[in-house]
C-alpha cells in the first residue's frame, strides 16, 4: 500500500513538473477537486478524445456525433430521475471529522479481501510452478474460499440495502465489518444520509424572474432529447448510435484521488439505439468492443477486468464496469449499461412528444432500447499517465524517469535536436520541423548536452528524438532515437515522414 501511495505522489508531482496538470487557481491556494490541464496535458487530453472519437464515430457508419448544450430545460432532470434519485450515501467519522461515501467504504473492504485472495493464489502458483491449477486451487483452498465468500457477501448485502434505501442497514454493515476510517483508524461513525450531487444555477436577468437550472451531471440526456432530431435528419436506421464528448458537473463531497473524482470533468459517451429484445446481444457486443479499444493502447491486459454490478441503476437491466488498475487499486474506468427504454419513455411522458422509431422491417413503431458506453476522459488520462510513468534501471548502473505514453497519444511526437547551436545545424533542424509540423506536433530543443535533452524528452513523454549532427550536412541523414528502447538509427531526412507515420498513425494502432 505504501508503495502504491508513493507511486501516486510521483504521478501527481510529475504531472505538474512537466506541464500536464496544475491545481486550479493555484496562486489563490487552489480549489478543491478542480484541476487545469497544462500545455502537455491539453494535448494528451485532446489526443485521447480524438482516439475515442475516431474509433467510435469515424470507424462506424451507423454512429454519428453530437455536441449538446450544458444548460438544459430543468424538466429534463426530473424526467431522467436525477432530481429524485441522483445522490450518494455519505457517512462521517466522528473522530477524524472526515466524510466518506458509505458504498465506497464497503467496496474498498471487498477489494482488500480480493487482494488477499490473489496473494494466496500467487504464492501457490510460485510454489507449484507449471503444475499449478488455478481454477482447482480457488475452488478448494479454504482461505481463498473464505475471502471470496466474505467479499461476495459484503457487496451483495450493500446492493440489497441500497436498493431498499435502507441507510440504517448500510451503517450497521459498516460497523459489522469493522471498517475503520482510512485516515484515523477510528470506527466511530455517524448515520448514513443521502446527498444530491447536482449543481444548481439560475438563468435570467433578475433574481425574481430567474429560472432555476442545473449544470448537467451527465452528457447522456443531451443525446436522448435529440434522438428524433438526429434520427430524422441523418435518416438513421436501428441499430444506430449517437456519441458525444463534453463537460459534466457533480458536487462530489468526497472528491479525492487527484483527477479520478472531480467536480468538473469530461465524459465520452455513446448511446446505441436497438430493437427491444436485442439489447443483451448489443450489450455483450459493446463490452467486448470497448475492452478491445482499451487494450489497443498497450497499457497491459492484466490491468483491466470486468465488474458486473450487483446494484443496478433505476434505468438499467444490466451493467458492467471496465475497471483499471490505478496506483490506488482497481477502480471504474468505463461503464457499459443496458438502459432499456427508460430514458426515451420518461422524456415522452414529461414532454408529451413521441420519441419512437418506425421500423420498416417490422412495420411497427416502438421506443428503442439503449445500450450505453460511458468513459471518463479524465480517468482515462490518469490511467494512461500513471501507467506510462516508470523508473528504469539502465545497464550502466544509472536510472532514468521515462513517460512511456502510447505514441499515438503523446502530446509531442518528436523533438528535433541540433547537436550544437552553430555550423548551420539549427537551420536544418528548423527546416525539418517546418516539413513535419503540418502532420505532427514537433518541437525544437537545443539547450544542454544531447544526453540531457534525451532524458528531458523521455520524462516529458516524447516518443522520438531527431538529432541533426555535422554528418547530416554531408549525407542528408539524421539520428532517430526511440524513447522506449533507446535504440538509434540513421534515417534519410526525406524518410522521416514515413517513419513517423508507421509509429504514430491511428490506423496502425486500431488495425
């Protein structure tokens, strides 16, 4: 646990030092759980967004994009259930005065049991070697069975109590499991209570006539209210999807873990409209498709797992999270939900407008069912960044800090380095930049010895360094250094475009 905390501190420090993420309003001592993306962070965030958009919209003929407004008619949130049901169960520790989400406390307890079980399995695997049968060991080892049963019981009871809105039982469960305050170790808890997460605001010229509005807590409703607009103008046929990215806002009382849980964040969502009765087929399809998208980035297959929901949201008949192994453990990265026809029917009821699709193959109209994929862009940023940040011991006994960002996402694709700041080398370097900058974000770096520049670009996450030396003037070749392998090769200047394309182009990552 201490090692994880140290790594997480390094992630936060490195993100600031290299222009990725700054505390918001830092000169005024910042604002809790609000962050600004720096010059490199803005580029990485944009590249993640584009990687998602291209794979979701550009690569699918039956999915189109949308950019709906943050402000929506207030009845939208009544219809969606957010006014009545969008809340978190909160509990305070009386001794530390710290506030926590009650469900997260129980989920963290269950995850600790899972970690204990995995450690037992890992020890047995090491002991038995190639003859180890994991499935049999899990089914027969008393310790593993005990950990798994306690884990399943805790999460199942939590889901049952939350479904029944029995907050007294949730508190009793926390006390029964002897869950302590992570900060103080105290088990002296208050009662559990619900807290609505929406931010309120007003629209109008005066307080007397202003309309009460909410900052949207999710982007999905903008898609649902535009369902017919998109379907008719795009002549879309079921099944089809509508995708969008954008800001959402939640008054997270327990906002922590850097950019993992913020009050202002960005979502990348797609709502896929299907025939009633076919939703489970598409639900499984999108679970598999989205996991493949994540794995395409090469962050390590072992860092992903599915978590099927015990407690379903009021609109869903199936839900699963793709969880990622963050520095603080496995947590939700993306959700795939079968939302049934809840949303469109609710908006039909509250608006008085029909939101149906006439299916010519069935010769009937119906309210489509919806399968949703929803990923937090900021969480995706954290997953990529925290996994990429590594300390490496080198063969010569030295070490380096390297940010092994997937090249397709890296803010800067290449740094062009003149070996010296004279003899016409800077001019050649700038000419290379002028040739590449139309397709790639490339930068010029001439400060310090070339070795120190390599280390600086490694830490910043730049995949390639292109060094111009005195031989370049004679043979027209430059040295291209790979960040991850540190291997170097001489390449004709005219071949740089082709080389970078093979390493960086979207089609080579998604094919």
